């Protein structure tokens, strides 16, 4: 359900949000080392987040990335959409082709309902809420 791209992006954003009081900019090399994520891969993810307005980038000596919006306004469902496209679980896992019973399938109706519920739940999860959950554990 969550790809490596999305997982790494969430981890990087949580790290930045957790430490945003002590520093403004986060160099890619430092984040990559701390999170044990390959540097070129992390740089690519952070650039995508910069292009989407989730982060802001600053070039040159002393440059890096910083949050482009408050952690309570960075939603996990948006990160899933950025890195994975629309959240979908209603495609039949048994067939590579579109199922001929797609309109009448009784199971599909239930799966669509589950998908809507999952999206609703994901919309409530932010980077800030993830950090507060970690603090409580």
C-alpha cells in the first residue's frame, strides 16, 4: 500500500518537522545519513516535494530543504497521491485485465466502501499527528 518513495518521504518530513525548532535548513547529505536513505534517491524525493510545494529548497553553500507548510498541513494521503497516484484498492487482484463483471460484482461494492473509509482515515493523518503519536508511545 505504501511504496518506498512514500515511506522515505514521510520519514524525511517527520525528521524535518521534529527538528524544525533547532534549525531551518536540512542538507540532503545530513538527512540521508541520519535516515539511512541513499542520497541520490532522497534528493530526488525532496525535489519532487519541492515542486509540489511541500518543501522549499535553497541552493548554494549552506543550502538545503525546509518545510514549505506547517506539519499539520502535510497530509499522508497527499504524499501517497504525489508518489503513487490516486489511492485505489478496488482493482481485482486476480486478473491483469479489466474484469467483465466490474459493474455487477458484489465483492467490488464492498471493496469500494472499504477504499472510501481508508481514504477518509488517511485524510486525517498529518506529519504533525504522526509525531504526536510517536511522542505518546
